C-alpha cells in the first residue's frame, strides 16, 4: 500500500486585488552630462603619468519608487536595465606632479522623471479603466555611453 502526501503552497491574495501598472511621466533628458568618477590613478613621482584603459565598468543608475521595478522604469525611459556598461575608450594623462590624481568620469544622458502607480477598476458599464493611486517625487537616472568618457584632474 502506497501513501501519497501532497502540499500546495500559495500566497494569500485578496479576491478583489486590482492589477497595478506603472507609468513613467514628466520625462526630460539632458545629453552629454558628466557623471560619476569610475576610475582614478594617483601620481607618486613628479613627471609620471597613467593610462585609464577601456573595459572599465560604469554604473547605470535608475531611481525607483512606489514598487516599480528597474525593468519597468528602464522600459519607460527607453534605456537598458543592465546595471553597468563597459567602456570602449581609454585616456592617457599628461605628465603630472607627485600627489595629483587623474580621474575618469562617465559621460551619458541624465533623465528626470516621475513614476505614477495606477490600479485598474471595472465600472458597471464599459471597459476596465485605470486610476492613479500615487505619483512619486522627481527621480533621476544616469545612462552612461560606452564610447564616451571625460578625463582630467
């Protein structure tokens, strides 16, 4: 005689839970913005220099709020959701004095936007509609270009 024991695991969800969607609104973009420093080298001997090679990782930042995911926001901004970008260019310092630091900064597009959380509802007559439940404050994203960096002291 064989016994079969089965379990069903389910997360509780109210029967009347409404579907939710997120919209990216009030979008503005500024091109060729200098972003964060992603690589440095410090000169130890006067007259020395350094190279910052291609292939360095630069972070793509995306501001989130109201439960929206990184992939939803990146789609709304028409940018990749990948966490980082690899640079395809390098830069070389001139001869520097001891103690100076050569810095490489990402260059890319800075996006400003707000996120709107909407829930669906079904009126007695007609199709399903969406109602805004909440709107975020202003958020920002930085989308670095792989072929553009800014180097200097």
